[in-house]
C-alpha cells in the first residue's frame, strides 16, 4: 500500500472511486469513520435494550384478569365507594385472557374467567347492590325448592333468632340515645327482621350425578364445564330480572342484590364453585303451584288479583311471566 496505513480489523478504511481503484484514507478521515461506526453500534444496542424493557413491561402489565399485584390494581378508583374499589381490578382488559391470543389447549380453562368478568360487569352496570357476605350452611339452609338450573334457600330460624338477639343487644347499648333516635332504630329493626323471612338466596345448580360424592374422580375439564354452565345461568337470570319490563312487574320477584358464601370461600375442598349468589324476594307461589291449584275461588278479590293477572299474562304469552323449569 502506497501510504503505509494498515487496514483496521472489522473496518473498511478504503473507499472505491469511480475508476474502481482504491485510494488510502487520510488519518483524520480514518478516525472519523471509526468514531461513526462506534456511535452506530452504541445506538443500536441502546435501541435493543429499550425494546427489551418495553417487552418485559408489557408482559407484566397483561398477566391475568384478577391480578392484584400489578400497577393497574393500585390505581385510585373513580369513586371511593366499596363497590368501585372491589370491581376495579376486575374491569381491566387483559391480553392474556383474550380468546384471540390464547392457545387451543388453555382456551376452555380461560372462558369461565371471561364469563365471570362479564357477569360482574353486568351487575355493576345494572347497579345491583353487593357483594353481601353470608353463610349458606347456617344462615340460608332452608331449601325451598330446586329446578333444572337453580336452587332456592330461605333464611333459617336460627338466623332470625340470632338477628333478634343482636338487635336487642344493640338497643341496650344505645339506651342513652334520644327518644326519637331510639324509636327510629326500633322501627328499622322491626322492618329488617320482618323482611328477613321474605328474602331468599338463589344459587345456580347443575343436576349432574357425576358430581355426587365423587368430586375427586371428576376431571378438571368436567369441573370447568360445570363452572362455566353455572356462570352462564346466573348471567341469564340477571339479564332477565333486570329488564325494564320485569323490574316493576307485580308478579315477578325483585332482585335485591348479590353476594358470596363465606363457607365456600373459606373451605378449600368445598365442591361448590365460588360463584355469585342472587338475593331475591320470596315468591308467594310458583307457576307450577298456581297451575296445580284446583277449585280456586275469587271470593277475596285482594288475594285473587295477583293470580288473576298471572293467568292473563299466560294467555297473552307475556314475557313478564317467569317460568320455573
């Protein structure tokens, strides 16, 4: 080489001219090109590091639907109410639970969680009070009836007596209150105790013989399918009871709220799924019982009026009549 400059490793210190002849670079030009190459490598590595950091952040921010450890669950809710705080982690969109991005093998196990999220969103959109916490083993264990998809339980006599004792104790503790406050408290207590026997808990039910006494032998796929079926039944029941033409219908019970069973939440081996329970008004009679009445007379017009309206709804095929299955 004419100039005596040696070729640096991994660099091209020579340039081709128009006559395809190589000409040596000056020392200043060689240093500029080496510095430019180092800057390009540094910027490339820095760009890859930023992309890797964004990928990790995206992975952790889209983990699961009920992820109480992520940043989104600690955001301040729009409202300071208990309901908004309870629903905030459940209303986040989740990429990992999307059916479009899930694999075929895990799709069946993720579908119930999506239905559960939609059910909670439905309760929130209809402003259904909840969640209420109670125990179905001791407080609502009086089975009033069951159909193909639901079981209905009434308040136990033990619960009513316990509530009466608690109210009596509360009144004694507040005996120094004013007469007006004491009378108002007594009236509220009477209403609460009187309304308790007229309140029922409705739980989704699947009449499946494979689940009776053989929970340990049932496959995970079967339990997932049963859980999904119960959630769908609860979701449809909420949609039916919250329809505008049914909410004020005189012959349809009202949805008072929804709750969770503490017995099921505390027992890890309880076969009952952890699904929302519906709190409803207690009906006077079922549709089947009304049809089976023989020799029905309308001597008392006040008592006969609701049944007469039910019969009119049946003849007109009104959707306002709830058919028990």
